[in-house]
């Protein structure tokens, strides 16, 4: 900030660049004097001020701000050379093409000066013209600190879209890695995130499990519903089949032509067991070649009476079949007096199988082989026939593979008549008043087509398997009577339903193609884990960002101020005794004029970052930096006693001097600072609502600024109140030297306060006991290795 450390120090007007409440200390006077000197210099060079042209289209506000620094320089002839301290003025000001003389008399007397001035103008004009495109290039640069390379920038140096994307991607990756590092380094963030992840995973799995169970239960209900619809269909078919049975039974009972048919067939007579009776018997004999299963009825029905009975049956049976409502499913109607199938309609059935996809084309059901079939003596049918005779209603069986071919569902109804007329049948040595039974045959393939069972299950994306249970030789045998293409899927998981369609236990098993559990369960659980992880990462980003924001806010102002700001309260705090530190860099103006803005910023950042570390180490609060000025306070916002605050600040000042003494810029330049401390009361608070800033107010702030302004290179000047506080420092003994001027007079002249007796802080020595008293200070102060902090020697 000061060019010549040996010249009388100028005072800084803090009010021009900071909200600190510091009185005008005269620095503006120096700026005004420098500016007047500049105007006089221009006048002596016979330059018309009205012809000064700003070729750089800098906004007026920027020009005014930058002029505050440029006004510190005296514009003397020859001072606008490259590299000089006034180079910034040369960069901002150029002269118009030709400058006319103010008067003709002065033109002749200053011809030589005009020539040299014209040469200087030409060099400055070329330099100024090269600056004309800066602002256009500046808007295309990524960093404001690259202005030194703007002139040489061309179109080839621009980034392509791919390079820009890769750069942004790399930047995002670095940001994400830093966020992860911050999260893992803070248990207060990591532990809640892990707990959140566990909770999300558990909740997600419970939700998926709940939906899985609900969906599985819903699918089971759907399967049961479809199975019940299938059951209802077959029940309805059987109910329709009962009508032909009961109708035919009524005809037999009411028409005399059928009454004696059972007596004409007669009981079976086995010639092997009873040859005498069989010779005299009028019963139909056994059929040659099929003695065990068939009776020969040719003699009975070849007679005239037999033809009449058959004709009558065919007429009745055809009418029953046509009006049964079963359509092509009813393929045959039979009468079985004494359990022997004596009449059938139709004998050969081709019409009912035309267009049936379940049978071969041209198939016909030929019932000729069933004529004379003795059901009570056929080992393969005896169980069903014997169950029919004593039954009170319809007896069903099947589907069975019949002799005449095809798979057929069988329904039988016993016909009961007066036993006194000889209408009896003996089953298991029990005599029943039974004439015989009526039989209807239902084609199973046609029934399956009519039930639409295959399409129904296919539309529901389900599989099924329909089975019946037969009892053979006392053992149950399960046989499949209908099943879908992939019915084996139902073996693992299914719902079953007992159908009310037969006396041999029909059971239907139903399942879905992909099981009852939904197929999304396979990928739902991974989504829960991945989604929970992503949500945890997002929460981590939020928490880390919030933590970083809180950290930044805590660096800007105290927690109490932040809480009040959030509540919208006014922040004003009073402190009875604090110690304030001011420092700036000696020769900063000249140094910054010889460096690029980026180099200046890097230098200040490197140096003051070290100061920040020391400030945190000593427990003091950094207020702000204004240009090259560093301002800190002890005893605020964290209150402590006056001596303790002064001790913290003095130790920090000594450490700051040590840091500066060891610091060099990148080009090896040494840096020097001067510092000042003052102790007293102050008020802290935040002014305004836009860009709130925690700052200090009061005379102590002004006094600390005066201490710094009147200090000397690499020295720490303290006010009298600070020196008194250091005498009572609790843990250190400070060596302070009275300040004297060149004449040996004590103190220094401070504007607005007169002559003040100030001190230089030289070193600090740690005490073995704390606190100390004035009487025992000399006895308790001992030199301990590594505990002596000394003021570094002045740099040359």
C-alpha cells in the first residue's frame, strides 16, 4: 500500500473500502494532492486536458474505483515508462491523434518538449489501441485473471463442445469426490446416512413383500374364480344330461312295450357252472367269443316284437337327443335292462364329430360292439354298474375309453319298477327292485370345446390340469383328463378345487405362467437397493452442501449472528474489552503495479491463508481483508477477559510477523508488513439485508487502524491500553519497547488523538505459572526452550 517505507506514512481511509466506522484520517487529502500534481504535470507538458480520450470503454464506476489507486501516483515527466509505478495510468489514458498548443507563444518555446512528448504519445497510442479489444475478449475468457493473455488470444484457442463437456465432467467428478471425502470424514453425516440407507432398504423390502403377497393372493383368487367357472360349466352340463336320463326312464316306466324287456333279457346263465339250467333258460345266452362280457341278443330283437321295441326306442331317443340342449356333446342314448346294453341310438354316429378339432377328420363313433355288453359281468365296468343299481340318482363316471372308441363321459340312472312283477336285480347277494338303467354318453372332447376351458385359461395366462381319481383293487389311481400345454408348471405352485361333476373325484389344479408371485419381484429388490443408495447419495449431497454452507457461514460470522439472521432479528452486540489487529503490506501499490492481477491475488491468498490458520490456532476472529489489509479481533465474538484477548492478539501478531519473514512470492520477492493493535470497547453487528457482513464499530477500530498506519515495516505497534492489558497477560510475559521518534521523544502523533505513547511488541515468553502478579512477575518468568516468541529482524 506504501511505496516508500522511509517516507512519512500515509493514512488509509478505511471508509472508502470497508463498512468499518473509521473517521476520515487524511488519506483522501494525499490522493487529492496526487491528483492535483498529475493535472499540473499534464499542464506543464502543454497538453489540453479536454483532448484526453479514454480508449478503454471501462464503465465509469470501474474507472472511479481504479482511479483511487492511480491517484496515489505523482505523474511526473518520464514517469509513464513501461514498468514504472504509474503504468496503470498509461494503460487507461491516451492522447488524441494530434494535440494543438494552448497558445502560439508557448508552442515556440516548447518545441523540443513537444517532439519528445509526441514520441511518447505515439508509443502510448499504439499501446492504447491494442487495449481496444480487451473487453470483447474478456467476455470470452473463463477467468478474470487471464487478462495478460487476452491480446494474444485467437479463435483457435477456444474450447470445442467435447472439450467443454469433458471439462465439466471432470469438474463434476472432482466435486463428487470432495463431497464423498467430506461425508466420510464427518460421523455426524456418515452415520445418519447409513441408518437412512438401512431404513430405506428395510422399508422398501417390506413394501415389495407386501405388494408381492397382495398380488399373489389376488392371483390365487383369480385362479380359484376361473376354476369355479369351469366347475359350474361341467355341473351345468351334467344337469342337462340328467334330463335325457329322467325322460327316458319315464318312457320305460310308462310304456308297456318296455316293461317286459328286462324279463326277456333275463339273468345271466353260465353254461359252464350250470349247464342244466342254462339249457332250459329263456334268458339271452352269452355271445360266442365274448362269453365273459357280452350277451347274444340277436334272437330277441330279430323277432317282430323286438323290431317294434327297437323302432319305438329309436323314435324316443332321437327326440330326447335333439331336445336335450347338449348339442353334439350327447353322442349316444342307451337302455340296459338287467344291466345289458340292449338298445342304442344312434348305433353309428358321424354327424356329431364333424368339425371337432379334438378328433380326427372323418371320425365316427361305432356303437355296434357295445350291443349286448353285460355291464354287471364285465370286470372293467362291474364296479360302476354295481354302484348304479342301488343308487337313488344319477351315477357318473369317466371320461372312459369305451369299446367303440373315443373318450366318453358316462351318466347312468337306475329304473326302479315293481319287484312283484319280477323286475329285480341281484348285486352282491342283495336283491333290488330294479329294471335296469338308462345310459347317456357325452363326448369328452366336445365337452371340453364347449367349456372353452383352454381359451379361458390361455387368456388369463394360466395353466391347468384336470384329473379324476379311480379306485382299482382298493387303490386310488389319478388320471389326467384335461390339461394345458404347460401344465407341468402347476406341479410347483397351484391352487386346487374339487369339482362337483363326478363320483370319481374330479380335481382341477390352476396356476399362472409366471407363478402367483409377480414377476417384478425379481427386479424390485435390486431397485430397492439401488434406489435407496441413490437417495442416500442425494441426501449426502444435501447434507454435505448444508454442512459446507454452515461452515462458510460460521467463517463469516458467529453462530449467534447466524441464528438471529435466520429469525430476522437485528444483530448488535456490545463488547467491553477487545483487542483489534490491523496490518497491511508495505509497498503494496508499487508491488501490485508490477504484477498481474492473478499474481497479486495468489500472493495475498497464500499469505493470508497462513494468517487464517494462525488466527484459528490462537482463537481470534478474522473480521475481513480489505485489499492488502488484514483485520482481526480477539475477545469478540467469543468473549474473554481483556488481558486474555490482548495476549491472544499479540501472540498472533508475532506469529504473523514470523510467517511474513519466511514468506516469498513465486518470483522470490520478499514481503513486509506493518501491524497495529488497540484495545478497548466496541460494538459488533450486521448492517443491511443484502450481502450481510459481520463487522465492528467504535473508536477502538479507528485507533487500531491508526496504530497500523503509523507503524513501521515489520513492527507491531500497540496502543497504551493494549500495553496495559499485556502486563496482566495470564500465560505470557511480553517484552514491549516504548516508541520514540528520531529526536528521542516518546510517542507518535496520531491524527484526531494527539500524541500517543505507543509501544513496540518485541517478543513473548511463556510463564511457568498462571496467572501472575506484578510482585512475582520477574520471579515466575523463566525461559523455556521453544516457548519464546521473538519479533523477527527487519528485512533489508
